[in-house]
C-alpha cells in the first residue's frame, strides 16, 4: 500500500475501534459512563485529528501493526504533561473578567433621556442603544431580585434593592421603576406616593408612546411587590442624601464668630 492508503487504513481502524468502544460504553451503568467520559472525548478527538493527518508510510504502518492503535495513542496522551488545566484556569479567569467588564459597562452607561428619533437625528444611536440594553437588563434584574427574595408572603426589600442597585446604580433603577409605575398608573396596588414620586423622575419625551419604554415595564411580578421595592429604593436614596449632607457638614470648617471689639477704658 502507498502512504495515502496506509493513512486511510489507519483512520478506518481507529474509527472502528472507537465505534466498538462506544457500543461497550453505552451498555455500562451511568456511573461507569461518567468515569470514562474524559477518555471517550479524547479518543473522539484523536480519531478526528487522524482524519486530516498525513503520517509517513512508516509511521502509519507502525500504528497499524498494533491491535488497538487508538487505545495506544490515548495511553500515550494520558501520560503527557499538558497545559490542559492551565487552559481551564485561564478560561475561568478570562470569562470572569469579561463578565466583570460587561457589568461595569452596564453600570457606567448613562441613562439616555431622548427619543430614538432624537438620537437618530443627532448621531447618538450608539448611546441610545447602550442605554436601552442596560435598561432592559436592569428591568430583568429587578424581576429576578424580587422573585429571589420573596418567600413566606414576605419580600426582603433591603436585600433585593441592594442587589440591583449595586449592579446598575440608583439612577437606572429609579428610571425603570418610575417608567413601570407610570405605565401602571391605574393599578390600585401601586401607592399614591409612589405614583407621585414617579412623576418627578425625568423620562424621554416620547415615553408614553415609545415601544422601548413599554418593554421596560417590570411586569412578571405582582405590582404590590414592585410597589414595596420602589418604596425601599426611595428610602435608600433619602438615607444616602442625608449621609451626604452630614459628610459635607463634617468636612466644612466651623464658622468663625466675628470678633467683638474690646471696650476702651475712659481716659483719666
């Protein structure tokens, strides 16, 4: 046989060996299958590599002479000191870094308060789209936080609000809640004071008719829970304002009292 025929014969022999191994593995109990999962995956990769690999005639013949060339190559691979775990560790760290960067970009993106038409006209569609994506992620985060922190007919508003505000910042969270409350103006489960507060939060000029604003309504949780969540956001904002004022007062030097002129003694 020429070199091509030898390589083809070796590939077919390895593929047949893998088919036999697969048939044996499928008849094993689940625990045994899991035990051999790594070996099966590596053997699959070896067969796939062999399909496009051109060995010399001597190399192909040497492997063909073995009754189980695939198993031989796998055992050789198993003994190698590879950088596989380094790749795994790098993958974990790089993925974590990507998520952190994406979260930071979400928090840093300013809330865009103009319509899509305005953004298009003024060349600001990039800012508009970035803001919308962050807004939508925030809306979903509010729903997830409420669901995650609700149990036994009680919502842990402090934990739920902290989770979302730390990720998206207070301005974006307030925007999403105000947009939601405005769209639910006729819902009696939303308190009057929250409805009044929502009207003080700046909104895009087309918020009543905007398709995007309609998509940003917190809708998959009970409006009564959304009302509790909004109340806690407002309380947290008020506490932050008070702390900010107190810190400013502490940093300002005390005002000096005007000097009182001394009384002059009458001349004798």
